[in-house]
């Protein structure tokens, strides 16, 4: 072989090595770490809105108590109505019934929409048995019925002396 042929063979070998160099480097170097697994899919869910916060219950300002000694408590007045003693529960029912007879108890819109429910109202009375404050403790699920229950509870007047100063009263709305 001539000198030129050696050069040509040498050039071919160098060219072949240069072309095979990337493949050889992959065989010599370790494989890179596998790609990380894909992130878990996001999950979204709807939650009901939190219940509205109840406004603080405030009582009207009352004058400071006088220094006179307290009078002994009078026994509760009980009158017989059809053989049954009249209690503050009966008086509440009577006053609610009077409101219903005047169409001031069950809202006309609620009747038209067929809404029914029960609202639990916290009622605070003064010494004379009149409602001084009321708030919804458990909703009926219908704001119109809750507002009607508050109006009815706040309209209570002259309840008997045996009525507690703070009580929970259920106000039921049922269609007939």
C-alpha cells in the first residue's frame, strides 16, 4: 500500500471513531435517573358555605336597680280555660294564633311558594313579660320563614310571670 492509501484508511478510521463517539460515551457513562412520576391530579370539591355568624344579642339599657328591698314574688296567675291551667306556653300560642288570624304570621310569599319549616328562636323577656330581644338559633332553611318567626317572637307581650326570662321557642310553619 502506498502512503496515500494509509492516509485514506486512517482518515476513514478517525471518521468512524468520531461518528461512534456519542454511542460509546453513552455506553461508558451511567444512565440518568428516570424522570419523576407525574404529579397527582388536582381534586376540587364544592363545600356548602359556612353558616352566617349570628349578630351579638344586645339588651336595651336598663336603669340601675334602686336600693329598695325586693318585693316577694307573686305566685303565677293561673286561670282555668276548659279545665286546663293557662301557662306561658298557652299565651304564646294564643298570641301567635291572633297574628295568624290577622294574616301577619305566615308570609303570603312563603305560602305561594309552598315553604314549610321550623325556626328555633332565642327569646329574652323583661320583667313585664314583653319580648326585648330575639334571634334565630336554628334556621328553617328559608330566610323568609326565619324573618317571620323573628317578627312573631318580637311581638310577644304580657306573658305570664312564670315565663322564663330566656328561652328557646320553636316556631313552626305548616301548610294546611
